[in-house]
C-alpha cells in the first residue's frame, strides 16, 4: 500500500520527443542511492511514442506523467511539474542528463549542511567526453550577459570546489519548492533559454542563495562548447537576456550599467551580422524591445518584493569589463595549459 507521507523530493523532467535519451535518464534515476523521491514527467505534446509503458517499466521512481497537447516550452513545462509536485525540494532534470547514483544523495546532503541555501547546482560533465565540463552553474555579468561557468574546461582541474554562485543551471538543479513558488517559478514568456538565469536573479533578489555542489554529478549531452547554436536557441537567448536585465536589475544598478548593457547588445549584433547570423539577432533584439512594456510591468512586482541590498547582490555577479568577451580566449588558454601539463 503506497505511503501517505509525501516524498522529500519531487523530480521534474520536461520532455518533447525525448525517446532517444529518456530511458537512459530514467535508468539512472532507478539506481539512485537516495530513494525518497517521486518523478513527474511533463510531456510537451511528444509524437515519438516515448511515453509508452513507462509506468510499468520504472516502478521504483514513483512515476507520474502529465501530458500536454502542445509544446508549451521548457519554462511552462517545469511550472506545470512544480504545481504537481508534493516534495519539499523541487529537482529539475533534463531528459538528456544522466545522473550518477549518488547525485540526489549529494544534493540533499548539501541542503542539510547548508540550511541557509535554497537552490543547488550540479556538476555537469559532457557525455561523450567526461574529461570536459558541461558546466557548474550560471554566471551573470553586470552588463546583463550570462554564461555557463566551466563550460568546456578540463574536469580534472576545474569545478572541484563548492562555492556560492549566481544561479543554478536548470538542466540539473534543486530548489526549495517554497522558494521557487515565492518568486513565481519560471517566466513562461521566455519559453526556453535564459529562463534559469532569470529565475536565479529573482531568487537572489529575495535573499535565496545558490550553492554549487561538485559531488552531485550528471553527464549531460546539452550543447557543444562555444559551437554553433540553432537559430531557435540563439533567438530566445538573446531576446530573453534583455528582458532579464530590464525586469530584475535594481534601479540604481540599472541606470549605472545600462550603457554596458546597450553596448554589449550592439557588439553581439554587429559581430554575428558579420558572421551571417545577423537576421536572427536583429529579430531577437527587436522582439525584446516590443516586449519591454510587459517586462516593465513585471519589474514593478519583482522590485517591490526585493529583500537584498545592491551591495549583497553584486557580490554574486561578474564585474570585469572585458570578461564576457574573453570567454573563448580564456577557455583556449586553459585547454592549452592542460595539454602542456599532460605532455
């Protein structure tokens, strides 16, 4: 007879035609050393029969499936899963992320050691090359640009230490469900991309801090290191980064760093126009401008609920003037040094 006590953890996986990867992901969940969790799959209108007989094939993981009639996006899909969740902790996992057996146990252990922390980010390794990091969490720059920390760096030398970070990468993250609800979950107007940075910003503004847990390891397919991204991902990332800055940056910081934000957007539009991708960037920025009234309406609520000072907020931001533009250079330098040290 099923227990009437809710699980400690509700694990949410948003899927859309994920049949190629979902069984491996669920196999990994079946072998977790920590077992006090339920699994909620939110399917965004898949047509690949990836959900057939899943409940029967994976009885150990408390599987529930919520079927949507169409693709609502990553943000809305996870919000739907959060509404169905029963656990104290909300854990988000991509269908193409494959956790090691102690992944959940390490996240829960970190929450017990650090009760003041309300969100946690995992250590992600690239599936086809576990010697390379796929990320350790999200960094946010005062200009409004953001990136996945550690992406492409040698895993033997980087991302080994726990530290407070700006926000968790939602491909494999844990949030106190009450904190997630307090800030309104993901912004569904984002659809996909940059939505976890925006959520992390709102959590920071409410005083909900984030910790990177290097012992909590997942192997993630994800995106290639600084490679060509699809027009879909490119568009949504560059549109949504504008809305994230406008909605969340406190007033004094907004006006102080607005010139850097504008310059950063211009630089990227010009750079990618020269590389033949300007059409997507121009559309992203134009649609971001059209959405500014919506973003400003949301801003009033977000800033009205803020609990943290500018001084404390900026501690978790990146501030180097050229830092966002040197990511590729610094990565190549790190890889070169790693190659020299191995020879």
